[in-house]
C-alpha cells in the first residue's frame, strides 16, 4: 500500500515509524513532514491545511490510505473531500471533528447525553463573561471555543487572572476567531489521564492509557503547553476506572453523535479528570494525542495499518483485539527556550545519533528541519525522546539517559516526567 500521512510533528513521526513496520506498507509519503520524518518517508511540500492540494496529490500518486494527523485539516473537512473522491482516509468527518473544533458543540453534546463533565456556561459577550466571573469567583477555567493549538485553555486561580483571560481571548483576539465565544467552567480537581480509542461508530477499541504533563515547568508549574512529556500505561487508570470512562464518557459520546446523525470514524481522545466523584471529561480531541502517541505506539504490537484501514472502511469488527508490549514507555519533550511563548529557531541539534543508539530508545522529531547534513530546530516542541523499560522507573532512567546526550542552544525539558506514577 501507498500511504500518505498528513502533518509535521512528533505524533506524525511516531505514526510513520509504526506504519513503516506494517507488512501492508510499500511506500510512505508525508506532507509536509520534518527533519526526522524524512528518514522513513518521502516528504512533500504541501501544507497540512491545503485540502485540495493534498487531494490532488493523493489522486496523482494513487494513495491507498491517507492518515490525517492534526486537527486543522479534519476541522476543514478533508475526510469529506477524500471520501467524495472515493479515497480511503483515516479520521472523522467535518461534523464529527466539531467535537474538538468547537468546545461549545462538545460541551452541549455532553450535557445533552449526560456525559459527566464540569459545570459550564457559554458567552459571546466579554462584559457578561466578566460579570459572571465576578459573581462565581475563582478558581475557574476559561476556554476559547475554537482551535487554539492546545493553548486556548486558562486555569485561573484568581478573578483577575480569569478576567485577563477573557480580555486576551475575546477582545485582544490572541486566538483570532477561535475566541468569538468562550466557555467558563468549574475547575475540576484530581489527576488527569488521556484515554484514546479507535472506533468506526459500531465498534470501539481502547488504546493503552497515558498520562500527559501539560505545564511547561516541573511540578506542574507555569503555563499550559501542547504537552511536555507522557508515560504509558497511566498508573492511575485501573481496570475499573477504564470501564467507567468507557461506559459513561466514550460510549455515551459516540452514541450521542450517532443519534445526531454523525458517524464517528477514527481516533477519539478523551482528556479525563479523575475526581473524587468519578471520571469527568475535560475535553475531546478528534485525532491522536501529541505527545501521547509517542508513548502509546511503541507499546503497540498489532499492525496499525490493518486497524486504520478497517476503521476507515467501517469494518473494525474484523479486528478482534490489540496486542500490547507489557513494558512501560516514557516520552520527554525537548523544547525551545521560551516555549509556549516566543522562541528562537534554527538552532543546531547535536547528539541525536548517539542518543538513538541506546537500547530501547526512539527519538521522534517534532519541530526540526534538515539543512544540508545538519538538523536544526524549527518549532517550540523540538523532539520527543522515548524509552521503553520493564517498569516506569526503568523507562524514566533510560529516557533521561538519552536526553542527556542531546543538546541545542536553549534546550528546555521537564525533569519529572513519569514521577507521578512512582508516587
């Protein structure tokens, strides 16, 4: 099979790394790709949001399966266009992608179908939003309705912080049109976990659990990021908790969409808070998580291409179950200095080959580019250094040993990824 993967981050590198292991794979293309992906796939200079450019390429190159990595092309309806053209594509259609593209749509669907989540209120007027904050007090959570690259959520500890978030999102328009509407919701307390499933709307298969570390600094300090590291399996997700998440969050959401006339095919990722009242949905993503993918896929023994093809064809029933490596996996993100704010680019990265030669280590490129024989930084999250170990502690040690061999000017990483599992 000729396979096209859309995207340019660590998630896409991990997907391609796994796809390359399939007996069904003949050739992989990636649009637009990055400095590391080029070692496994032919990188094509088409942007991830250029739906019709990608469609033309897929037709011309006789692509058998297209895998959509990021949320933006899904929200633009790339799946609808590919399906109209009779092409196999893995990912949800435009209506289903609203689960991530509109937090208002998502929260209202949850409320309608009794999916446990935080109490919330929707606003399209900043003054009314600010009055409401003053009335309820803090902590509270302020969320931009639309897509904001994982940065449109502010957990405000004080009324001043919450009001500043409203001003920033709705009046300064830091996320553009994504901030036309906002949600203000109660601040849930507990530990967060990432639950990813693959579904064709008829059958649902859970992937291995993971726990992301969103804040930029150790001990969950500093602003939210797209994710600074992750480990799998998540120690806090017991079999009983997973069953409860599946029953009350995943199935109710997929069934609710079906009742609205929306068939969901692809990956559904629930960010879940494990509260003292049980698991509650924080938000949904309509694609593989990043960096969760970099810690989950190295543990997957089954053929990912078989699973994705069956999903896109509505024949997931053919896949009986997934086989998993019992070992733990830890991924540490090496980021540019200043991320998630402003950061410098084009810093040369050294030590990649040395780190990659260590046993049970894989390095996924997120924000890199190849210039001549050099690999340079080209984004905020630069690398996902991933290690497998018999225990989480073993995986942590191996991963940080590999991180210590890598260097670029201003390299920043958290030093406590996976410690929650040990506690």
